[in-house]
């Protein structure tokens, strides 16, 4: 016998199963309550004037006060904030839409998302305690790299 099951007849296909994002295994507790997720969104693109980048990030923070801090240069930026979401998939989906949905209203540069990290609150605090996580987001606001 080579790679098959004795219980399956020749040519008989095996049914495949999958678990959709957010599905739970039998016996798991439901996790429908929102949780906090720490999000770091990195964007980059062609150079833009620093004053315009700063003003756009400040406008984004004004429009959406959940933004903790942002760091920027004339060709890239990093935004860090806490997102309340049911699971990682929801938090990541919101983060991936943030830049594009607010480009016009905040006047953000036409940069692309080049990085995304979404971690739960416990992991964030564990990293900080162990000394290898991102530094605490203080002072809050938009700052040059």
C-alpha cells in the first residue's frame, strides 16, 4: 500500500474539511466579546514633504483618536494603536483598510502598506516585560523617526 488508506477503495476521494476563520472547536469557550489588539501598521512610498506627512498623520489622529503614536519620514511611516475587535482577523481587516479609506479625508500620501503586526494585549505586555517589545507609545502623537 502506498500513501492510501486500506478502508478507502481505489479511486474513492477523501472528503476534505477546513476550519473557517473564527470557527471554534467543540468544547472551546466562545470568544465573541471584543478584545484589545495592539496594531503596528507600516507604510511607504515615494517621498513627500515632511510637513505634509506630519499634518496628514495629525489629521488622521484627530479623525480617529484611537491612534496612539505615529513615526514618520519623508518616504515611510509607522502607526501604532489599540484596536478593539472580536478576533485577530477582524483587527487585521480594520488595520488593512485604515490607510486607504482615510487617504482623501486626512490627505495621507499615496503610500502602500508594507507591514502589519497585530498582537493581543497579553503578548504586547509580555514583550514589554521581557524587554524586547516596542517601547511604550509615549509621547503620544506624530514624531519623526
